[in-house]
């Protein structure tokens, strides 16, 4: 693909995400003196992207928006300093969220839902709350030790109770997040959400 084609793809992606929700007004407020240079358009897109994909880490955000590493670092720093977005550490990644939208439990849940294998375990437990370790291993297509490893992590961050088997903490919230943001995860999450949406209600 030519440089011109790459640039046009980037512009189209930025325009699409900048149009989401109230991203434009938030990010332009954060734009400051350089808003007229076009930097605010990129910040609009980052905020819009995080509205649709809360909990994204640096590399995913950079790649999905076709930004350079330095460019992404610059704009994230500006947005964090202005209070338009906030970040959350999940142990392996620093993840980003629209400011003031999620409590600590929701940020933690979204952070772990962004991990493929862990998301499979969480969705399997939403589908079958009485699942054993063997059931989860079969459902997700991983080994029992892998399930035990991730279950330990989920317990440590307050998403799972292993006192008597495997029990999700606050499953209603986890379910709500899966349904609301299913299209930012994967096809399995979207399929699950289509069936689950009929029993979930939430404010838009």
C-alpha cells in the first residue's frame, strides 16, 4: 500500500472514532494552544476510541488508530494531564479509560476481559456458573494448570471467589460489560452477548 493510502486509512479511522459520543468536546477542551494544529483531532479520536474500547492498552490503541509510538505517547500524556482520560494498571499492562466512567471493579473487569484466555474463562463462568476447573479447561481449550493460573490471578484482583469451586464476584456487572462492549472483544463474545442481551438492561 502506498504512503498516500496509509495516510488516508489513518485519517478515515481517526474521523470515525472522533465522531463517537462526546469525544470531540472533551478532547478539544484538552487541546489547549495547539488545538488549531490538528493535534486535537487525534485526541478526539483517542477519546472516542476509548469510549468504544475501554481498557485498551498502549499498543492496541496505537495500532488500531494507525498512530506512531511517539505520537501516541504525546497525546496520551496530554489527555491524562488534562483529565480527559485515566489509566489503570492490571499487572501486565497500563490500560486507558474515559475519565469518570468506571469504578475500580469495572476497570479491573474490563482489563481482564481484554485478555483472550481470561475472557474465555469469565464468559464460560457466566454461561455455566457451576463449572469445574475441568469444565473451564474444556470450554476454553486450555489445560487445567492454565485455568488454575488465571483463576489465581482473578481471585487476587477480586473477580473470582475460589472458596467453594469457581464463583464470579459481581457476575451481573461482568455480564453487563461483556454485553455492552462485545464488539470490541471478539466473535465469541459477540455471539454470547447476542443471547445474553435479552436478559440484560442498562442505561445507554
